[in-house]
């Protein structure tokens, strides 16, 4: 992740502005549900709103209970993902 790359750049006296190189997959955005379907799994999503999440998870659980492999592609706002990464790096417990 970019936070790790930034730390490594600082340790190696390299420009931190390059921390995103090889890390960001945003243009075009990738479709994990499509990739899952390509591998024979059930792919749901991409889920882009909170309202879509509960029904998708309910459907995914039904598929898994029936014995299928299911991937749920949930889009998370970049600022939320960064805040979560920072908290985890500081030793915050993970949500299970």
C-alpha cells in the first residue's frame, strides 16, 4: 500500500511523491466481480452505495451456503480506506 511505500521511500532517501507508482489501480477502475466470474466464481457488484451492500451480502451468503465461491466487489471511498490503513498501522484492532 502507499503508506508502506512512503515509509520505505523515506528509509531509502527516495522521493515520497512516487509512492503511488505500481500501487494505484484506478484508471480504469478494476472490476473484481467480473474477474471472479472469469475464474468461475459468482461475482457481485461493484457495490457503490450503502443501500446496495446489505442485499448483496445476503445474496452472497446464500450462494456460499449453497457451496459456491462468491466475491463481493465493494467500492470504498479513498479517504475512508486511507483512514483505516493509518489506524491499522498504528495498531488499531481490525473489525471482524
